[in-house]
C-alpha cells in the first residue's frame, strides 16, 4: 500500500495557513484506516504533502464512507 510506515524524523512543517495540526483527528484517522493499510506515519504526513496526498487517495478507495469523510477533512489541510 502507498501509506506504509517508514523511519522518519519529527515533523518540520505545519499545515497550511499556519494552523496547528489536529493530532487527535490524525490519530483517529490512523486507527480508522488500520483496517485498510498497514500503518500511517503521522510525522511523515505533517512533513510530506505528497505522502498525505497518497494516503488521501488510498482512503478514498476504501468502502468506508466514514474513512473517506474523515480523511478528506483531516488530510486536505496538509496538502
């Protein structure tokens, strides 16, 4: 899958518009998507817009409308 864990450092960028990332929502998404991908790397999501985009694309292919909605809400600000 495109959203697999990889070794990473701490995040270095914030979401668009200078807002703090919603870490609780990101953690919720990580667990919601655990049925569909091995693991989501939250620090990498915060650091790499391309990785966030791939995770959003994977979420949109799941059969779960909840995963699709949460992923769109939580990941869109990171792109």
